C-alpha cells in the first residue's frame, strides 16, 4: 500500500526547491552578467502565475522596481481573468466588462509562461491589491487595475 505524504512536508520541500533553484538562477545570472532585478521580477511573476503566492511574496520584498513589477503582475492577472472568461461563457459576465478592460484583455495575447487558474475570488482580490498598492495612480495601468478590481468584486464574477 502506498503511503500518503503529509501535504505540509510537501509544501516545505517545495519551498526548499524553489529557494535552491532561485539561488542557482541568481548565480548563473551573475556569471552571464544578467541584471538580478530582471531575474527577480520575472521569477516572482512566474511564481504568482503558477499560484505559488507564498514563495512569490518572499521574493517580492526584495524587488526594487515595484512599479514595473506591478505592471507585469497586472498582465499575469489579466491572463488569469482571460482563462476564467474562456471557461465561463456567461454573456452576463462579459457584459459587465468595461470597454477599456475588454480591449486590454484582448490585447494581451498568449502568456509568456504557463498560467494556472486561480482557485478563489479572494486570491484574485489579493493579487489586484498587490498591484494597486505598488502602482502610482498616474500610471495608465492603475486605471486598468481599478476597472479589474470593480469587475472582480462584482457579484456576477464567480469561479
């Protein structure tokens, strides 16, 4: 009979693997003379895209270019919303999208990396909160983020 593994130990092992791989990536980036800030931005967005929020938060605190990160995370959120809209063909849900938001979502194109569907509305709201907290309201992306927040808070939006 196969032994069932403890989910907590799997999560702890995952964190160790991610930390180890991040360390390897940083070492390689130094040898290749690649900016470590670029690596942090990309890796953090990748972790959020794959729903490793806890691991992404660890990297997030070391990112200096917070506006650029927020803009990139907004794109990840947009891809996740597009995936929800593709699965849920409810015309009422699409009807509540603003014209601006609808155009922006269509303009995203395919994601640069795999994006996992988010598991809860609350997780969506937390991600958009990260973006809104880091973007100045003078940025064009801020308006998109606020429209996205309105859409996600709408009672018609369900996963």
